[in-house]
DNA sequence: ACAAAAGTGTTGAGAGTACACCCATGC
DNA sequence: GCATGGGTGTACTCTCAACACTTTTGT
C-alpha cells in the first residue's frame, strides 16, 4: 500500500465521542446533537469533540458529558476506536468512542458551540447520523446489553432509590424481553447488592418498598465457561 | 484546563500496538521488540508503529504482525486506546492497542527498521517496558483469559491439528489453573466444535486421536446472567 | 511385563425455569 | 368493596464438580 515514511502520517485529528444512554418514557434513549459546523453541518450525530492538550481521553469524554447534560460522576467506559481512512473526506479522523449511562431523571440537554440542537432520541428510531455514527450506536447498544448481563450497570439507569418493579422494567426495556417477577426478585435479592432504604413509594395500588444499590457491593462476574 | 480552541489540539501521533500471544515451552509468551530509535531507544516494548494514510487501524496492526512474524490470517482484535497526555514527553501520543493470538509453532521473529532485537518473552517474567506498555500487557492478558472463557480463541493457540490433552494443557497454561480431564473432554466434545481429523499422534504411551476445530462452528456466548 | 499417556461414567449439589395466588392501599 | 399493583413458594430440570480405573501402545 502507501509507502509514506514514518513520522509523516500527516495530520491526524483525534476526537472522543460519547453515546449517552438513559431511560425515558419507557424506552431506551440516547442523546444526539445536530452539528453546527463542518462537512456534516445540519446532520444529527453523537456528541463529542477533539481532545485538548493536558486532557486524558476520559477527561474529554467527561467534559463532553458535562457540557451536554450538566451531569458529573456518571458511569462511563471506553468502547472502541474508529479510524478508517475514509470516514471523513476532509481529514484523517480517529474517534475514541465511549458510552455513558445516566439515570432516568429529567436531564435537560444543553446546546453548545458545536451543536444547535440537542435531543433525546429513542434507540430504535433515530435519524440518519453523520459519519459512521450509526455503527457506533449499534456497537454501544450491543455492549450495553452485554454488560447488563454480568455487571451492575443496570442500576445506573435508575435514580438512587427505586422499587423492584422499576428495576425489573428497566432490565426488560434494555434487554427487550420479559422477565419473570418472582425469579427476578429472588435472584436480585439473593445477590445481596441491594438494601431497603426504609421508604415506600405510594401509587395506585399497594405501596412498594424502595431499595438502593449498596455501594460496598462487589458485582462480580461469573461467566459460565463455554469450553474448558 | 487548557482552553485551546477547536481544530488546534496540536500535533497528535496515532500509533497501533499489537500484543502478540503464543504458547512456547509450556508458557504463555508475548513478542517484544527492542526499540532502535526515539526517547525509549534501547528499551523493550510492544511492537507497533504509526498509522499510514489509506490504512485502517486493523491494517496497521496486520502489517505490524506480518513484519514481525511473517504471519498473516491470525486472530486479532482491538483492545483499548491509551492516550494520557503524559505518556510520551515528546509529543501527544495516542495508541490503539490490539491483541493477537498465534499458534504455538516455530515462528522466527524478524527485526525491522525500528527494532534491533525481537524476542519471545514469558508473560510473567518480562523486562521493564517503555511507555505504559506494562499496563497494556496486563490489560491484554486479562482480556485474553476472559475471552478464553466464552469464545473460541483458545484454538488459535494451537496448530491446525491437536490432541485433547494438548488443548487442555493450553487452557491450563493460560488460565493458570488445573482442569479435570474427564469434565474437560466431555464439555469440549459436547460443544460440537471439534471434529476428529482421523489421524493419531504417537508418543510415549497410547497414541492420541487428533482433532481439528470446525470452522463452521458457531462459538456462541452463553454468559450466565448475574442479575436479572 | 511394565511404563506412560489416552480414554471413559456416575453421582450429588446447586442454579435456572416455569408457574398462580394472597396482600395492602386509594378511591 | 373493588381495582391496582406489590409481594410470595414449590417442583422439575439441567449443568457443574468431584472422583479412579481400564486401554493401548513402545520398549
């Protein structure tokens, strides 16, 4: 292929994108922005931006998160790095994608210098996205579902206190399948990661006991081995 | 922090590193190179290099792999991207790390323009490494062990034909624990991913039946759910 | 015949799954 | 008193883990 010598790979722009998940209106949603500038101006995209000197990649992601939602201290992890040479016609663009999970609260998205519209959007019905962002979104969803099965990310979707039915509903929405109430409760309680907060939530029927996630809980992974 | 405007994050160098695993001498080993140039000249490091125009990140990793080992068509996956601002004092260096798994054959490492020594090295007894490469190595090992439990990477460590005892030994070496022979054989055979090649390997005792991995096998993941 | 490695079954314990009714509250 | 959602237990199946002896070959 190309025989460009070393130290001359040309100008490379490194950006960080963050797929921000939440639960709203009984659906799994992501935050999207409409780009104000650049070759994809006017198109919807995953929020993000260039890395700045002195920032770690995670710093850049956290900054993006705060700029768009005002939230700090949320669940965030690095996802995958996309760097195909033709993903942006203007420049060599390498994007380190992340995903974040924020609680189902009333977060008001904020516009920024780069984005003239910001909006929550259902995962299964999103507009056409800039670059290869649709691919990133799919990958993030796959990973979220996957991690839900063997880690405690699920709790990040809910506010600090929640009922068991709310938790079950969150799992059902993300996994896209129904779960048995009695089995769900037995399993989640026997895992020992929840504690009753003491409060109750009153609604239409019998009040539901509120729980919180024990932060001293070790949400350990016990994958069933496929082979050995 | 720094208020560098957009499109001015300065010069960023993007490199791709590849942690190459193999089995040699009853140990899990990785390929290391001794750097010929740069701030870490004379130090051992994980092989890799800068991305070139027209190359995908995977292309760069595959090229590195071929330059160092001559191997093509091996197992390779992206691992994690490291980009802390202080990992190289000279420049902003973002490294997309990968890991590869190559069969336990007699691969002769090759030196390159960048590396005056190349050598296999036991994973648990490696020299001090340049940059944050020790961290990358640890992370790669963790991921390899992890994937071994729910995918078919294990087979990539062996030549095309192998005995069940060889396969079990490979698993034991990587996982660092002993496995029960009967349970191992029952489980691996009932998974339906192996087929007898028809041959036998003669050694000290009774000849062992040779197997190969069925490339039409779907090595599906069945993680046991932790919570729901 | 003996050394050396290959090969082979059973049992008990724990986890997963399917399934239907009573309970506490607000109106 | 009734509608609404909260809360509870049991039986069957399947997978996992522990465990020891026979078979085939080379010398």
